[in-house]
C-alpha cells in the first residue's frame, strides 16, 4: 500500500471496556491542538455502547466540535461512513486532515483494519496509519486472562498506551509490561495519565505504511531487551550463542514464563521471529505464504518484515493482516550490509515450528 501526499491518515483506537479510550478521545476532541480530526465511533450492532460523553444523541450523526474536530457515530458499515466523509470533504462541506476510529471495547480490530485493504476506493483515499491499543494497568492481567478480544487488541497494536498505572504498584506495572512485550514485541508501550499524551505520539506513526522504517528487535523476542529485563528486575540470560555460530536463522518466542512475579500467563497470542542470511526463492515463498494464510489466516494477526529475495539487490518490505498481505520494494542493500530476512509473526496458537520449517524450505538452494 503506497502512501501518497493526498491520502488522509487514519488511526484505529482500540482497547477493552473501561481502559480509557473515551477519556483520550475527549481530550483530542476538546484540546486546542490545531489538528482537524474526524473521530468515528464505530459501534457494531443496533445497540450502541454508552458514550454519552462524546455524543448525546444516539442517532447516527456528524457533530462539529468547537476546536475544528468532527465526531461521527457509526452503526454498521464503516465503508459507508468513510465514503460519506470523503464525499463531503471533496465537496468542501467538511474540513478534516485525518481520521481516528474508535472501535467498541469488545471488538477485534482485524475487520476494521482490513477495510483499508479490501476496498479500492477507501484504500486509495485513506492511509491506515496505526493501531493504538489502550490497556488498563489495574485490570490488565485479569482482562487478558479472560477476554480473547483483549488479546487480539494487543496483538494488533502498533503502540500500546498503558492507563491507570497510578492505581497499581511499580511491580504490577512491570509485570504487565513484560507480558505485553511477550505478546507483541513490535509495539512500544507508553504510560498515560487521564488521556494526557502528546498528540504527536499517537498520530503519524506509520505503523501500517510499507515504506516506513521497519524496526524489529529480535532481542525483544528473546526477552533480553533492556526494558524487558528491567521490567522483570533480573539479569538477562543472554542470547549471544545465536551469534557465535553460523546459523542460517534463529528465532525466539514468548511461550515461556519469564519469572513474571509469580504469575504464569499462557497467552494464546504469542510472537516469534524468522531470520536468515540466505535469500528466498520468490515463487516458493509466494506459494507457501498463500497456503499458510488460507489455513491459519484468521489466527495470523500481524506479520511484518524485511525480506532478502533471490535475484534483486533491494530489500522487500512485507506485511500482512490475517489473509491479506502486501510487499513493497525497499532501498538497496548497503555495501557494508549483509543481506538478511527478518519477519515477526504475531498470532493466536500458531504452529511456530511448522511455520519456521516451511519458511526455511522456501530459501533458495
């Protein structure tokens, strides 16, 4: 998905019931931040979630706020309201620079993000910028234990906003952060208080932009990132052995319990990484990924990486959501760079070893 100057960036805001999404949205809708934002409340089903704070009238409507923001309440088809906003903006009836979509607390963000891949008119006019997930520090562990939707929301996140940290101990916050890192190592975590977060830290993140700088830190996956080690209050157990031998690829996952302050959380959402210094055979990889997504697509929340492909001196930037995936040509490999592939998978109960073996079989011989 190529970004263009004319595309309207869209942020998807998700998080479980009571996590603090509405508090954050109220701040965005009322603060003098100089941004013209259309905020869409995406309410599924005939009965809307109780959001009187944002819109008093329960009928679908568009309300213009006094700071230049627009607030919409949506029932049903998100494509329809996005198309309506596009039409009104093109006709000069509405003025906005970006869109924020708040999903209901029980929603899986997957269908919302897929909207920006499936519909050509929407995909050409709007740019899916990032998924922000709000997590309640006080009830976070319990919610993740009991609610699969909350795990999906964490798995989809490009950035995690941690609320209510003032209501729990530092140890409890560290325990939750460690768990979130194990579930989704690619999403930075930021503590926010009563929705007080700089606008620039939630907008223009380009988490879904294939042309953006891609940062996947395999040390995160090993649980050895300084933040993860600090959160656990222990010394890392090192993963240098992976670099001492000439392995074609190495990987780490999050299935183990890292001394999580006495609690073991066997989350269905886990992450793992594939790495190799050997190039992929493009035809084999395309066939394998197509077959993989047909079988496991619903459980593959996010997958994203840099690919070393046979027959080209440029890297490929690759990502997918469920069964939808895309690739973009990246910059050439540098003279001093050793070309390599690095892909992170975040999904529900995925067969890690089988996927890694399948990818290895796609490498050029």
